[in-house]
């Protein structure tokens, strides 16, 4: 049985990066404490972003609650409001520009990235693009979570007589 998720969204607000999971496509916040956390050409800036969450479980027990993942659904600068249940939150994020303009992608899969440039949009796009590269820390954390999940699934699937003592 294949465990497949759909593709990530095509565009994301600056300060977020495209992701996908069993809950669907979403924009993940690219949080930072300083420019050292960001890629070359990016700044660590305060942004007013619409913060929501998405259940991203896969291969879970039928009654298990999927882990909730933070999502960016748009920007809330000026008079732009967030669509409920997302809330307007000021966050420090890695961003290519200081204005918060929505980015478009020049690549369609993970790994390498192009910074795409701006599309002149209002910044309230609900989708994401691979215009902003993932932070190194976020990638390491994601790999750690995947490894821990794989170990847990392996342990749960072993029969009691096969478990090491």
C-alpha cells in the first residue's frame, strides 16, 4: 500500500515555504532568531502573518489525533484581515524582501530553490511556492521527526515475542 501525499501549493507569502502532508498542501512559516538562521539574500524580519494549523497525520491508528502543524494562510499587514480560524500573528521569519509581497516559484519540488521574485499580489495567497529555501534547522528537525516516527512504527508493529528484552 502506497503512502502518498499530493504536491505542495504553487505560491506562498514571503516568509513561508511550500510543504505538503496528509492534511494537504500548506505554507510553513520560516521562523528565525537572526539572519544566521536564513539563507543568503534573506533577512530575518518581523512579519504580520495569518497563522493557522493543519492536521498532518499519516499511517495513524483510526482513533489517533493527527499532529497539528503550523501553517501560514496569508499576510495581515495594514487593513488585510485573516480568514478564520487563522489569526494575525507577528513572527520573525526569513524573507527575501521587506515588503511581504507574495512570492512565486521557479521550481516545483524540494531541494534546490529559486527565489522567484514577486508577483505583485496582495500577499494573502493561501498557497505556497518553493521560492524560499527551507532553513537548515527546519530540514534537520523534519528528518529527526521522520526517523523517530519510523522507529516508533517499527516498534509498534513487532509482535511481543519478537521484541528485544
